[in-house]
């Protein structure tokens, strides 16, 4: 996995997971730490109708457990 240019230049942004047409990965998560504003959660999934609510709930639970209060979180689910 390679880091994007924006991630390399901003130490407050982290990316986990692999993506691309030929990659069979469940999902990719990008987290941008913020100083205020609460949690902004964006979920993109081709199976959103079935699993979107579960992805949101689990993501928010993990953020809460980690003590994250302010961040922009993007979850891109590729439905592997």
C-alpha cells in the first residue's frame, strides 16, 4: 500500500486498507484528525442498502472506543 501525496504532506491524515479495481479488500478508511467539529462520517458502499447502517454503527463505536471526538472519516467499501 502506498500513501497518497496528501497523506504524506499532512501527518493528521491516515489511510488504512487497499483499493483499486484489482484489489479484493473489504474497505479503505481515511481518517483526518480535526481540532473541533465532532465526527463527520462519509460511507460509500455498493452494498450500502444492506450494510450501510452496520458500517456506520461499527465505525462510530470504534471511534468512540479510541476516544476520537473530532475527525473526518471516509469509509469506502468495495463489497469484496
